[in-house]
C-alpha cells in the first residue's frame, strides 16, 4: 500500500490520516516511506475498519507487504 492510498482512504490531507490513527502527528506520517511496511498497513486497515470505512477491493488486491527494516 502506498502512503497516498492510505491518506486518500480517510480524506485528502495528512491530518485526516493522523486523526484516524489516534492523532499521530503529521510530521510522523511525513516520515513514512511511500511504500508502507506491514505494521503501517495494519494500522491503516485497522483504523478504517474501526471507522466503518469500506476498503476498495482493488486497494486490498494491490497490497504488497514490505518487510520492516530493523
């Protein structure tokens, strides 16, 4: 999942995504890579489910898990 897909799922601004993720700061989301890792994808999908947001099938089909760098 791309960061822009995650933002668009909740609105059009970084702050929309931040609010959905329990007020994560805009600057924290700015530091996310363009291709989200597994933990970030899980946070985004979990927030969408909790808010009752329907996740488009094509978005789910396009998810490629990027392993987190340690």
